């Protein structure tokens, strides 16, 4: 695999990781500095609904952070771009579009078909 593509993917992954970590930090700060004096039950319900939504988004981000860290480890180990399903090479276009991927398109298609069953 082309070293320039690997370095581009590493830079993209690191940038995405930095953004996600900064977002998580902002969420913690925002959630700990909120006025909680809401005499109107509707305002209270709205606040709780927004908090739940934010926490669901952060949980999704947490899972993505784990995938990003795993992809960076694969880059460092020299196994980045190798399909964990069949051992073949993952196309560069796929890695550029989704650098956290660990499966080639064929193995991913099979995995998704298995999920549907």
C-alpha cells in the first residue's frame, strides 16, 4: 500500500480523534454548568430530553473513538489496509473514505447480510 495514503489516513484519524475528544470535553463542561432551577415542568422535560439526546450522541462518539484508536494501532503495527476477514488488501478508495474500516467491501457486505438474518 502507498505510504502517502497511509499517512493521509493517519492524519485524518488523528484529526477526527482530536475533534471527538474536544467535543466530549465540551459536553462535560456544558452539562456540569447548567442552571437547574426550572419551575416549569415543560422546561425541565425539554432539558432532560436534550441531555439524553446529547448522551446518546456521545456514546456513539465513544464507540467511534475506540475504532479510531484501533485503526491507529493497525497503522503502527503495519496491518492497516489488510482485511481482518479474508486477509486481502482493502482498496485505497475505501480506506480514504472510511479509514476506520477493518474489512474489505466483500467481507463487509457478507457481515451486513449476516446481521439482517
